[in-house]
C-alpha cells in the first residue's frame, strides 16, 4: 500500500471523511505537487517553536474540523515576523473561532512559511454523481464564489486540455502579466491540473479536493492551502460495481437487438385502439416488413382487420418471430406484456404507455421499477416507456402517421420528448434534410441515450447526430459515447432544463462551483459536441452540417443589400460570438475598381445593393463573392438576398430568381469556404417559401434570418475548431 492509500485508509478506519490541511498536503506531496508543508501546533508555545524552525515570516491557520473556510471564522494570520506576533496571533485565532463558531472544536493552528506573492489561482477535484471525477481551475483567493471564473474538465485528460482550461478563464490575463508584472508560469499550472486529473482517476475515494490559493510565479507554483473530503464506503460500495458489470455484460446483446428494432423483419402492434385512430397501425402504412396486431377486445378487432392487418389475441399466437413490438396498453398491464414479449423472443420493444415515474406518484414509480427489473433479467432492448419509439424512413418504420418515408438519409436524432422527435422529423423533411434513423426514448429506463448514440454512430450511413436530452443516469458512459461519435462527425445537443440555478451546499469552494448545469456544459464541450438552445437552432445547425462545408473559423464575410441591413447583420453575427473583420488590403484594391459607393459601402459587411442591382447582369455579385473567397482573413461567406421589390417581381418573373440562384449555385460549386444564403420572409412569405425551395434544390444552405444563420455558423465553427481526434 502506497502513502496515499495508507493515509486514506487510516482516515476512513477512524470514521473520518474529511482530511486536514496537513493530510491533504501529504497526498499532494506524494503526487509530486509543489507546496508549503505546515507544522501542527496545539499551543502558542508549540507555534512559536515551529515558527523558529521554519524561519520568519510565517502564516498561522486555525485547525478545526468544523472550520471549513478558515478566513470566514477569522482563522488566518499572515506575515508574522516575530515570536511575539506568533503568540498573539495564536490567541486571536482561538478567540475568533470561539466567537464565530462556538460549536467548533479548536485543535490549535498550523504554522507554515509565508510564501512570496504570486497570481492566486484555485484548483481542485470534484466527483459528480453521474459524470464522475472532474478537475476545476479558476481565479483563487477569498472571492472564488463571487468571481465565479472557473473552467472544468472530466478526468483524466492531458496537457492540451489543461492549457485549454486555463485559456477559457477571464482571469487568464492575470497569468499573462498585467501592469508591468512578469507573466506567470502557465505550464506549471497546466502540469498541476494534469496531476490532479491523475489523482482523481486513480483514487475514487477522493470526493472533493480544494487547493486555494495556489500561488503561481514566473517560474513554478506553490499550493498554499488544501482540504480534502473522502467518499464514504457506502458511496463506492461493491454492489454498485457489480450492478455495472452485470449491465455491461448484457449491453452488447441489447444493442444488437436495438439494431433489429430499427430494421425489423416483422412488427407487432399491441393494444392499438379506434379511440386513438389506430395511430400505430396507421403509422406503419408504408412498412416494408410484416405487420401484425395484438388486440383482445372484440370491439376493436373489426376495425383493425378492415385495415388489412392480421390480428391475434395473444403475442404467442403470431406464427413467426417478432423483431419489434410497439406497446400501447394501460400501464397496469405493461409488466405482463413485457413478460409476454420476452417469452416470445421479441428483440426490441417500445412502450408508448405512460404514467410511470414521470408522474412522481407511488403507483407509477412502482410500475416503472417493475418494468426495469423484468427487462434487466433479459437481453431485450426496451425503448421508453413514455415515448414514441423508433423511426427508419427507408423501410417505412414510423412513430407517427405523417412522417416522411422512402428516402434513406444520413442524419440521426435522439429525443427524450416524443413531441420534439416528431417535430424534428417534420421540419427536417420540409427543409430537405434526410433522416437515417430517429428515436424517441422517453424515460429511458433500460436503454439510455448512450446506447442509441453508439448504434447510430456505428451505422455507416450516419453523417451527424442531433439530440434533445433532459438528463442521463450514467453520465460517464454518455460522455464517452458522445466523444467517440463527435470525433467522427458533428453531434448537436439541445439540453432541456439547462438553466437550472443554484449551487449545492458543499465542503469546498471547488464543489460549490459545480452545479449540474455547469458539469453538463463541461461534458458536452469536452466531448466535442455543440449545444443549441431550441429546435429551430437544432435544425439550422444540422442543415448547415448536412449541406455546407467545414467552417474553418469564426471570421465571416457579410454581403447585405442596404445600409440598415448591414448594421443588423453585423450585430447578429457579433452577438453570436463570430468575428466580422476588415478585409485584406488586396480585397479593397479590387473592390474599389467597380463597387458603387453611392448609397453603399465596401467595408465588411459590404452594403452591395447598388453594386449588384436588380437584374444581376453586370456580374458584380460573382466578383464580390470571388474576392471574399480569396481573402485569407475570411472563413465563411454570408449573402443576404433582399426580398422587397425584388421579391414582388419574382412572383411574376421567376426566371429572375432562378437566374440569381444559378449564379449562387455556380459560386458554391467552385468555392472552398462555407457559404450561406439568407432569405427573409418579409411581407411576401409565400414567394420566399418558393425561393427557399429553389435555393435548397441547388444544394445551397438558406436561413430565415441573420440571427439563425449566425447561430448555425457559430455551432459549426465551434465543432470544427474543437473536434476531438478520432480514437485509434
């Protein structure tokens, strides 16, 4: 047993889950982290003796299990330069603790060398219930929670991630040197974060570790204070490990069965009724596979048979194997139906049935637990409950009657909301985005989002995944699946409930900063996925990923048609975090030879209506686009098509519109940069709808507004600039 294991074991055998500063620093010392090691003093005489050995100046800090934050109780005395000051400070600390925390036990004070002033940072470890160990870095000192300037990563990680964390801080400027100060040693801070990452991964007994402050110098650093909280034995019990192993053993078989659910040879719909318009049977109207019904009610059977569907009174009576079952029965019957499916050998089952744990009522919670227990004893792939199930348009497998079928696509979608899943499929079809597979997963009691990510990512036809997620149970597995997928193609996440506010009461400064929303954003960002805030933004981003080119950076060249629109488009793209830079000198030299500056301008954005004109015959639009294509300071090009007077003419002269679009299509074919078109609906929405249809038919990416185009380009730029390397 090494020194760290031994120290942790002694503390836990004594029934302690909190380590003192000295014990915490012993762990850090064993890990090779620079620090100032204190000496414990139980009396003023011992404090004076320790100070004499260490050498003045010194620092005294209260020793008390109940005084978590020493400064808050007046338990810190700095820069003590004599024995008399040490003796007096010891007594002041004793009195302050008694006054501010009468219930606290005074065990003395620690004495350590007064370190030189440096840039004060915070670093630490937290262990999230779902995502596991994370490392935090931030601006340190006594105002940590007020400043709230931190960055996180899931452990383990390497030096590049550590440097990126530091670079995300607003206070990173302090490390670069301000007001004549020398730059701090960022590499030493990055090395500290990597070592904490290794500690967090290797020792699950460390629940929280708080290093604050960490003084970073021009050469090296020193940890000045540290505290550690340990997990209890119950929190890392063997039963949880065994449950995880059992789930993993069945997972491979379940994923194979889920694949069968997406590509079934035969389907059974159980419990469909006239009152719901035979929703599920109608949804399979174009199904290429065999379709059966299971319904015992004699009043329902004639309506089912009138649809040309064979009905059986029991699942076992169907004379062939069933790959996929769709269940729409009352919730008390659900457990029995699941047992019937397992007995029949059904590979995958969707429970549209709701009224389970999402109701928070006792019966619903109990029935969901029963469903989960039944499924856990088999390899069946259970989707839901409380969901719309699976969608594969290529074979006519639908989760709603009006979904588009017949075309194999390359976009996949996962949703914990049935409504969002249906709406996505409808909006995608309207914009010419072809869906490969989609899944509404509801309560996800057996198969979680990670399972669907893995199955969809393994499909050779998949080129991107979108998802609406409200929460996950196994956050670490979700993160790993997300990271694998994002290393291969874009993954876009819309997180429901992302605005959760408030931090939990916690042992450390570090833990206080780790709200579930913050941890979620950390996991999403670190995985390489990009986040959006609503369904419109989801479809916008996916359209750009599906049709557009790689967005190499955040610098955009903007072409507007009027002065007012030039201001608006700039504001929208800047608000989205994109850059609208000045063009290169060579670009301006070219533009000045033909650009009409009467009523226009050729900065960036280019107010180009007067230069391009209504008829497009002079070819100036192509010249402008080619200049932006050649300009090295531009990563993406955006063109607004004005729909005022021109749109009115399109209604009677569509050839003018198609002529313009043909020119844009020609440019798009030869361009290497991402290219986006904006068509405002304005007051002629029906004409613009036709214009967008013709635009998309030419393979162009088109948006309704500046803000939506900017949001999609920002998402694409974030993905392509942060994309993680594909694992070997």
